[in-house]
């Protein structure tokens, strides 16, 4: 059994050039590796992975701690972590890929791809409204189960199509935390000429062509190398929120208003989220993505670097600019927090105050593009925290140190 006082393994690392040789250091980035090492050895990071691509080159790839603390399974360079809501950003990029190929149009009505979707007040919902959480579908009248995706996809599609919006679509926005994937995954499959599910779409359109260890719904043969996450219990979650002033408003809404949009949005699924291998294999872009920080950083790095990688084109610069262009901003209907949203990605300020584009995830996960500096950055962990909007202190410290080191590297 893992003990807090036990000395964790030394951090393994690759920080250097694109030669792929582990242990090749660019001296300017050594400080980032040392910070990560301290986080692991001081038990601030019990298991995680941090990576950065700069101008198309892998310059930071750090991993350490445990993938499974109960069995002392160490985090390795091929360990896969659960992305949670950071999966939504991957799905948004996949949608942009279909737009770039002419199979999907952001301005088009969802019902043009999905006959029957228009029922019960959804006739004016466009693709970009659905991607930007404006469709009014953040919770359901009838609860779903993750297994509905595979057990009866036709019934699931009908159930989703019959759902009524919880506010007039286009009049406001609230985070579709669980429902996002149910709707977007159906839309992408229907828009694809080959009618491929989202798991095959990602693998064949993005992961395989660009050599990314990135999945939505995990192939069964890859389950053995996944990190086991520790969900934050309700008691622990509330306790941590009490001692985090910046999250007091969120805590108050969940405790005081059980019928609020925010609270109902967390009660969509009948079954709890667990480490069950069978659940990991079900494709759902709300939260069931898997990968490593290296691949996620590379994906965002390709976008930040103009859409090309080693002679291959992910998507055109025009499509990237559209993907990175905000379409709505203001205070959300669920938590009353100010946000700026695009077509599936969020606008995010890095530690330098510069605008970036990406998506956070439950427990501390994050991936984003910094277009100004041509950077793709990602952080994944199985030591889940209450920080789910790109504000995990461990990640912010690494990000801040990287940008400091980048100044030295550029001289």
C-alpha cells in the first residue's frame, strides 16, 4: 500500500532535441525538469505527465510518480491517462478536421446532418451552437448510461433527438459537461461520409497520420498501460472547496440550489465514473479520452505551428483561425462565471497573460495552443484535484517555469 512518507521513484525524463534520445537536455529547460522532480518527490504530484512542443519540436516531456499506487505500478513514458473533459478539445479539433474536408459546416443546422434532431424546439440549433454550449442541452429529462453508446445506438440517437432545450438555444450558454459528447459524437458520425464512430474517426483522421497516442474510447489492447485515477470523494471535494476561496461560489450553487442548471448538469449519468476497463473502452468525447501529455501537446503544437507537421497537413490555416476565433462571451447560465468560448475550444490566458486556446479537464488536466509562441502544452495527472479549469497549482508552476526558461532558450 502506498504510504505518504515513502520516497517516490525518481522522475524519468526526456528534455531536449527531437532526436528522441532520453536524457538529452537543453540546459535552458533543465529547471522545468527539476521542478517536476521536486513535485513528485515532495508528494505534490503522485502521478503525472507534462510535455511541451515548441515550433514543432518536442522540448519537454516529463513523467513520474505512480500510474497505480496500490500496486506500485510506475508511470512510464507510454502510460496513458484519462483526459476527462480535455477530451472535448480533441473532439473540437476532430470536428474542425471534418469542416476542413468539407464534410461539416459550422453555420449549418445540426438537423441537416441529423434528421429528427430538430424536434421539440431544436430546429434552429447550428453546429457551432452545439459545439459552444449554447444549445440548451446541458442536462437531460431522462438519465443516460455510458453503455447506451454501444448497447443501443439507435435508441440513444432517438432519445437525444427527442430532448427539449432547457433554455432557448442561442440566448445563453452553460457548460454541457456530460451531454456534450453524446451529441457531438452522433453529429460527427452522421457528418462523416463513411459514418465512422468518433473513436475510429480520431484514429484514422488524426492519431495514426500524426503518430499520436491519443484515443476517444480506448482499444481493449491498450487498457494494460492506463493510469488508475483516484476520484475526489464528495466529502473531500467539499472540504477542499471550503479552503479554496476562488471556488466558494461554485460550492454555494451546488449545495444551495439542487435544481440549478449547474447541479442538474452533473446528474446526467445513471452510473458513476470508475476505473472499470470496460468503461474506458466506450467512446464518449465528454470525458472518456485517453492519451499522454506528449501526444496532446503535439496536437495543439501542430495547430499553433500553422497546421503542418513533417510534410503532413492537419488542417488549413483558415480552418485553424476559425477554430480559434471566439463566438460567444459573457456570464454562464449555470455558474455565472465569465467565459469566452469558440467552436468547442475555450479561450485561456497562460501564466504570461497571453491568449491561448484549448480545453481543461476534471482533476487538473489541460491542453492548449499558444499561437504567439508556436507552443503546444499539455499536463495530465491521475492525482485528481478540485482544479478543473486549467488552474491546478502544479500545472501552473510548471507552465510558469517553462516560459521563464523559454526566454533563456530564445536568446
